[in-house]
């Protein structure tokens, strides 16, 4: 009985030692999903692996992209004579931080697919937090429209190369907008034999356009303050070395905006101009400006002609007072006139023998008031 117990104890220690040895050989940080790449595939099948990286170091503490748990990651397959098909790639992570991916790639998931042609990859984004603050998302999808092939018995590695620095736009109000600037790197490799490294080297396809368009914006500058009634007329365009006609869109305070439109209302404004070329490279320019109302304390100016103070006219002579008003800010101030207390119109002939008092009053839109009064007589011959 003692020998049997001793044998069982030694067996237990041996098994425990093997388990601990196996655990000690694991590579820290390595995704378990990367280690289960099959060494053989069914006929006609290939593997797609998805990675994400951010080579330039973005000037932020963190840029965390949260993958939508429902929509996840999908690739689009097309085949002659068959309807297009969206194939899901089950994410192995719920989020990734672009700041931590400088010079390294993070594995997002893989899927076995029928070999053939694919047109694009999409990652549905639930939200993005920049420096811990929720960013605005003009689009809820990281989308790359790039054709790629999956060959039978081969691994096709898709690496989303996100430029974190250019993808985050800081507005004039200190808020963040996340509009991804990214392109796709594609590598093909053989399915590894047992024990081989399953992570193929990432290399960039030659001839891929990764340069975004350039936006030219004139007529307004960041932080500009315009005093009404002056106006602003933003004019913008985009150019690209490879795409002669990149798509240009703009919004003003979130509403669609057309280049050359006059902005005149007193308000605070944020203008966002976006350009996308045929390769889906994207650029955005954002400016904040303000149109303010100035405090008007200057009264209108009244001009009165045809009569002067104290004038005496001998009948049958007559008087024809003519008056106008002008104001630097209000183009149409109110103008009122009375003759001996009765309403009077500029240019009216006065001929009756009498003593007269003409009072002309002008009031602008800010309530500033001006008044001119003249006394004159028409006497009998």
C-alpha cells in the first residue's frame, strides 16, 4: 500500500512538473489564437489574419479604439456567378490602443475562407477615446476598400496601418475628432508546419497610394473674430498627386456646407473640410471662427437742406425741406419728421404764411437717436 501511494505521489509530481514546464515556455503577450493555425487546410480553403499597427508615434497619451461587439470585423468576398458575401472575422480583442502599437502589430482575429477574390475589410467601431475623452466619430467604421486575393492553402495577412497622429483632429475648442487615416498592408505566406512561427513578416505592397490629398482653405482662419455686419466667405479645394478629382465635403456646425457660401449670422462656427482620394486616403482641415455683434453707441447722422434756422421767407415764396439719414452700422434707420407737430414728408412744399418748427428724428437698430430742429417763418409781403 505504501509503495502504491509513493508511486502515485511521484506520478503527481511528474505531471505537475510537465505542466509548469509547458507554461514557462509560453511567450508573454503572444495571442493564443495565433498559435492554433492549422498545419493543413481543406481543399480550396485559405486563411485570413488581421492585424493593426501604428508606426508613427502619435502625440497623445492614448487612442483606444473599441470594436463593435455586434458588427465586429468583416471581409467582403466576390466570386463570378455568385452573390457578394460578407464574412465575419471573430475579434480576439475588444479594443486596441494605437499609442501602444508604435512599431508593433496587434493580432485582431483570423478566419478560414474559400480561396478567391476579396474587395475590402471593415472594422465596426463602437467608440474611440482619446486621452480618456470620448471623441466624435464622423464614421462608425474603419473601412479599407482594397482588393486582395486569398490562395488555396495559404495565409493572407492583412495589416491595418493606422496613422494615429493624423487620425485625431483637435478642434479649436479642445475636443477630439477621430477620422482614421490608414492603408492596408498585405502579405501571403504558406501554412506553417508544426512548431514553425505562425506570424509571417509584414511587408508593404508596392505601388499602393498612401498619400492623402491636400486641402486649400481661404477666406477664414483659425480663431478669427469677425464683427457684424462684416461676413465670411470660406473657399476650399483639394488636390492629389494620383487622383485628379478627390472627393471634397464640408460641414459648418455639423450641417453640409458649400465652398464660396457667405456666412453672415452672429454665432460661433466650426468649419470642417474633408478630402478623400480614390485610394481612400483622407485629410481633414477644421477651423473655428466667430461672428460677433459690436455694441453700437453712435447715433445716426441727419442731413437737412432747403431751410435754415431762423429763416424768414416772404410770401409768395415757399420752403421745401429735404432731409436724409445715414448710419455706419444700420443701413436703414427709422426717420420721422413733424411740422408744427403734424407728420411731415421730406420734399413737401411749405407755402402758407405762418411760424413753423420742423423736427426731424432718426433712430437706428441699436436705439441710438438723433434729432434736428429748425424754426422758420413765412410772412405776408
